[in-house]
C-alpha cells in the first residue's frame, strides 16, 4: 500500500469520527451552545481569575509551610 493510500484512509477515518459528533451524546450540547454575551464573558473571566488566584495562594502557603516547618519542628523536638 502506498503512502498516499494510507493517508487517504486515515483522512476517511477522521472524517467519519467527526461526522458522528453531531449525532452522539455531545451533539445536543453543541447544537444548543451559543456565543456568550459580553457581560457573561466578563463575569466568567472574573470567576476564573479569582479561582486561579485562590489556587495560587494555597500553593504559596503550602510552599511557605514546607520551607519553614522543618526547622520549627526540629527545634521543638530538640533535634
């Protein structure tokens, strides 16, 4: 089988998979989806930004505790 035939078969398989998306379980969601309004987009962006900031703050606290806790625990235990 030549390279061209292999590429052609691969292209056909991909096209068949994408045709099934509209009819499967996700098809209804994709048909009902719409572009968000500017207000919805801004609110979603704020919520996502706040969530990222909270996760970053938690990561910083864990990092800080990881650096400072071992010497404190060692002093308490007399090691």
